[in-house]
C-alpha cells in the first residue's frame, strides 16, 4: 500500500481533453441510467422466452392437431364465445396453428382461449399475468405510460452512447501481449476487484455489437424521428414517383346480402387469407371484426419469428387494399428493416438459437451497470483513503 504518486497524477493529466470528457460522461451517464438499464436488461431476459415458457406451463394453449378442413371459421368461434359470454364484446380471433387453441380478443381484462375444432373454451386467463408485469417494467418501469416510456427511451439512448464511449475507453493505446490479455481475456482466478473489472471491460466488448443492435432497435420503436430518418437513409421514400399502387389479384366471388354482414365477411376473408395470400404458417391468422360498418377489415398472416404481415380489406367489396403489406422477402430493404425491427430486438429473427444468444447478451447488459458501479465505488474509496495497492 502506498500514497498516490506524482507519476500517476502526471499520467492522468496527460490524457487528452477528449479522453477526459469521454471518461466523465461514461461515468456519470452510467450512474444516472444504471438502475433503468439493469431493470430493462433483466426483464428483457425474461421476455425473450415468453412464448416458449407459456407453451410449457399453459396446457390450455395446446390442442390435438386435426385436418385444416375441420377448423371452425371465425363466425362459429364468435357464436360459441358469445353464447358462453353473452355480455362480452368480441373484437377478433387469433388462430395460432393446427395444434394451438384460438385466442379471442374480448372487451375485458381476461384472455379467452378456444378449441379451434369444437368451439369449447379451454381457458380464461387474466391478462395481468407475470409476463405482462415484466413487459410493463421493460417498457414503462411500471409507471404511467407517457412518463415511463419516455424514461426508458432516453435511458436506452444513453446506453447506446455508453456502449460507444465504453469502446473508446476499452481500446488500448498500445497493442502488446499484456494489453491483449487484459482486453480479450477474463482472469477468472484473480481477486474479486480485478474479476469485476474484467467482467465489465471484456464482457462489455464481446457483447458490444449485439447490445448496440438491441439498443438501436429499441430506440427505433421509441423515437419517431429516428425511425423516419433510418427509413430514409436505408432507401425509403426514394423514387416515390415510380412507386405504383400494389396490384392484388382478387377472385370474382359474389357476395349475397347474408354474406355482407361482418361475420360472413370475416369467414370469407379468413378463407381467402389461408388459401390465396398466406405463404408461411398459413393456419396462423388473426381476423379483427370492424367496430364500425365502414371500417376496413384487418387480418394478419405470415407470422413467423417476430415478423408478420398486415392486410386490410374494403368493408364493402372485401377487396385487398393497396395499403396492405407485401410478403417480407418482397419488400425493399428499408421496408424489410422497419418490419423486422421487432424481431431484431427480441432475437426472434433466427429462432431459438438467436433467442439464446439474445438472452445471454441481455443478461450481460444488465450486469454492466452493476460491475461499472463497483469499479467507481472502489476508486472512490481509494481517493478517500489516498492509497492504492500494488
């Protein structure tokens, strides 16, 4: 143990103004946003495997798969739920596949699950479950949405900056065997203080690119100006004059008066989406019943790995409208990027392998504020005592 030498003070003073500012910002912005980043990292870890955990722990979500021809249309599901729950307003039905129950969207704080082959209710689950609680924490810190969403958005913005400033701090001035070992290897047999530093410094480097992707995709969902700018930079709105209305082939089915009501129209659209429009996961389709007679019908299909396809149908002719989305592989890069943003954020883009990678990265991101705080606290204690160890 010895007092701080003039040599170490001189080395500190030799740092450039940029380095000193970067270090100062990294420290204080990290302390200011640390608890928020920690919460978002931990809740993000849990939410990565939400669907997989639910399928294992919720038997009402699964049914015995049968032939697609035996699936009940939306009108039959509507009638079955309405009979069981006559006082509830039904907004839509979500077909999840041949071996999954249908989720029915009702005006309630509960979720209704129905067997797609016989219309029987398999489960009534309160919407405010554990994962909903985690999602509220991840998005809003369990605060009012307007306030909480702004806090998490700007904390994510700060975290993105901290990743860049951290890379600058990590980058060695000279490359040699010692700096390579300290920059790329964790000394597992070291004392806790050194181990903590390596966990912050080295693990932060290895997770840097993925952490930046998670943060940036989160910011795209939070900041309209960033989403618009990214869309423009990636090629969106270019050649708008050459952009033509989407032409969709529609069969010349004639609808009777009976077919013009919303339930018959929903059946018509459901069948059309499954047989003519969907390319992937064809039995997973969402049908929303319009609240107003002139409101467009909404359907969702091609739901796969966090990406989906929004479709809109005219309420009178039931023709597919031009504002409907194309299949994801047919989109321009700018549109593909915007539609894939959620999948890139949660790790669904590559299925279970990328989810495991994202889980690990999110856990490391949650640890960075903790290890960073301990580094600062240890140095602060040194400054108070005026000594340091060799």
